[in-house]
C-alpha cells in the first residue's frame, strides 16, 4: 500500500493531524507576538527612564499606551 493510498484510507486521522498542527502553529505565533510586545514595552520603559521621566510619569505613559492598544485590538 502506497503512502497516498494509506492517507486516503485514513483521511480522518490526517484531518485530525492537520487541525492539531494548525493549533500548535497558532499558539506558537501567539507566544512570539506576546514576546515581541513585551520587548517593545521594556524598550519603551528604558527609553523613558533614560529621558529622566519620574515613575509617576512613566506609569501615566504606560497606562495611556495600554488603553489605546486595547482599543485598537477590540
């Protein structure tokens, strides 16, 4: 039995495998995106500290950035 015949015979298993692989790839992409956002936020905070902003000012900037980001993604 060739590989193609075996895959056609077990199409349900192939379909399940494809769905699982797609789910794993999606989760990996989400984690990469979260890491990128985290790195951007850390970079922003470092930049604000280097500019000499106070803690209260940094908190206000981060809170404003977070509220505009959540509106964009909604």
